[in-house]
C-alpha cells in the first residue's frame, strides 16, 4: 500500500518535472531576448536538479545526490557569469 | 522497489504529499516562465521552484533516506541552503542586467519608467517581444 502511494507520487513528480523542463526549453527556444533565455536556463537547472533528486528517491540510491549538487553549483556559476556578460559585455573585469 | 515497500504508511503519505507539492509548484513556475508577457513578470516565476518546490522535495528525500538508511540523512539540506542563498543573487544580477540593457536601448519595455511621448498604447505590461525594436535588438 505504501509502496503504491510512493510509486504513484514519484511517477507523477517525474512527469511534472520533465514537463516543466520542456516548457522552460520552449522559452529558451522562443526567447525573444537574451535575458529571457538566461532566466529560463537558470530555471531549467533547478527543474533538472529536482528531477534527479526524485529519480534517486524512486530508485532508492543516493548516487543521484552528488549529480544534483554539482548541477546546483554549476547552475549558479553559469547564471552569474551570463548575467555579468549581459550587463557589462565581459565576464571577468 | 523493495526499499519503498518497507516504508510505513504514516511516513509514505507525508513523503508522497511533499513530492507532489514540490513538483506541482515547479510545474506552475515553469508555466509562468512560458506564459507571462513581460520579462520583468517572468523574473518572478522561477522562485516558485526555488522556494517550496526545492524545499518540499528535499524534505521528502531526507525523510525517505533517513528511513531507508536507518540514520539521520541531512545532506540534502546542503542543496537547499545553496539554492536559497544563490537564487536571490542570480535573479537580482539578471534583473539589473536586463534593466541596463533596456535603458541603453531607450526603455520601451521597462516597467514604470516615464515615457518621453505619452502615447496610450505603451502600457507597462507591454512585453519586450512586441516592442517596435523587435528583430533588431535580438542578441
């Protein structure tokens, strides 16, 4: 009974997070400007990180946690670098 | 699957509710990023995913792995603290960069900026994708 509840909830979460990734990917494709794409990329990092966490919960392993941590850190560094590039035209001044 | 079958029902229901809450909030945030009209409206939508979307899912993950491993597993909260600390920094830098770019281009898409010409169709909710400089300013 509890396994059924957990499997249904985790499958719903996987579908919802994958759909969120698809919607953010559409915003990356459509733009219309560079800051929209950077914003959607930042949100896409968060959605994929949550999808990895949910997948690790469903499989019962802790191996996906390291990947989620790395994706969170890389998402922050990428978004800050792109925001600095958009505002100044150079990343390292 | 065998690890999930051992979870008692009193723990499975909060975990399932938290996972459903977090993924639904993330989906709503992604829908907002896709559907809202202006960039300055879209800037608020991913915070649904980074506040309680992330929070609910990492609490559920910590509860589940605490039961499976038989000890207190709190390393998910490292991700939570990192996301909570870095999201305002990222969004403020991105919003400021967009503001500088819009000011440099004449400010047709900025919210509540005094317009030099009082034409009625230049509302504050007019998206930058429908501005008159569409196609020229795409970078």
